[in-house]
C-alpha cells in the first residue's frame, strides 16, 4: 500500500460560493463521518488539518510575498493522508469527500507521497 495526500480546494473569494454559517456547521458531521469511514477501513493515515487561506510564499530569490497563489481564487483549505493500493483506489476514496458537494463546489487533488519503497 502507498500513501496519498488528498488536498482540498475551494473558491474562497466569490461571494456566491461561500457557505453560510449553517452550511459550515452541517458540514462538520459530514467530514467526521467521511474520515470515520476511512479510519474504519484502515485507510486513514493522518487526519491532516484545515489551513487558513492566507500565508506567505518564499521565492527562489528569497523574496517573500503574500500568498499563497494570489493570482487564483481557489485556495487549499486542508488535507489528509490516506493509504491505498494505487491512484485509482485513492481517487475512489476521494469521491465521497464532502468538499465535492454543494455549496462547497470544491475539488480534491490526489498526490502520492514519495517513500523509500516507491521513489
């Protein structure tokens, strides 16, 4: 089994795409249930964490800019790490992620973590 990071993105800027406080509250159970299902299948490696939309980016010339990625409206909101046989299984597990449902209309990026066994 390999480990995969699921990176959650959504539009943090467009007013119409922002969830209401009620939507935010209702989503907590969905996220807990989804992560609980992954844990019950022994697929959850790390619960990760939510990320604030602001931050800093340090470029190769050592210049620090406000970020991340100010030129795009979709921002990374959080991540978890799962274990799966391959990309297909990891993508299948990601299909039930609450961020893919309205009003979030987000996306999940699936990336394999590099380890000594798969480098």
